[in-house]
C-alpha cells in the first residue's frame, strides 16, 4: 500500500464556483491527494457542490448558531 495525501476542508464549502477549479488544480491534482470534507450541511445545502461530489470521505454536522 502506498502512502498518500489527504486534504481536509473543515467548516463550510461555500463559494465553490470561485474556488473549486484552482483548489483542484493547485492542491488536489498537484499532490495527487484525496479530499475529505468535514462541514455543516443545512437543509439548503447544495449537494452538487464539487467539494462534496469529489470528496472521498465526508463528515457532516447540523449548523450551529454560535
């Protein structure tokens, strides 16, 4: 088994239309890394978000007010 790199996005995955292409090219593709997300998923969360769809690992929580 070969060791690899795991990139984890924590908190929120908003503004993906502005960040995803460069995030993928300059980080994931460059490092040949897998993606994990640990994010809030409100009722209105966009599951077509590329951070979500490309994540190999996903941890979620409900939104908190504080």
